[in-house]
C-alpha cells in the first residue's frame, strides 16, 4: 500500500464512521417510531374491546396516562403521514397501525443489515491500515 492508498483508506474509514453514526441515529428513530405505533395499536385494541362506560387508562406519552370512559363511538383519528390525519373506524385503525409497524420493522431490519455490512467493511479496512503501519515500522 503506497502513501496515497493509505490516505485514501484512512479517509474511507472516516466516511464509514460518519455513515455508521448516521445509520445508528436512523435506527434509533425507527425504534422510537415502532414503539409509538405499537403503543397506539394496543390502545386502539383496548378501545375496540372496551364496553361502553368502562374505565380505561389512555397513554398520552412520557409514561403518563389519563383515565377515560369508553363510549359507543368506535372511531379514531389516525395520522397517515405528512401531518395529515383521517378519521377511521377502530378496526381499520388497528389494521393501518399493524401495516405501519410492519413497514417500520422492515426498515429497521434493513438499517441493521446496512450497519452490520458497513461495520465489517470498516473493520476490514482498519485491519489493513494497521497491518500497513506495522509493516512500515519493521
């Protein structure tokens, strides 16, 4: 490995590290979105199965809940993206949130695979650079 190749390898390692950091942040956002979608789905299932007048604990975020009484109205307003929300019946809302959770899970899985692949490439390149430094010191 000549000096130019060594500099290019070091620059590539920096790029890998920057990309890995970005992917890790993206994965964290996906995990938070998945938790939110699953929590919303479970709340809607509880509403769907509640009898009219029954007391419910409704999560409002930050591990906080409010009490509410179930009504006969089995509808919800669901965010469908780009700050747009629509009214749906609870069955459709649960199905939509299931689909959303599956899509987020798939994206999280692909991000994890990308992270693993990039970590392997960065590790291999780092080992090659270390070996070159050791060779040069002999």
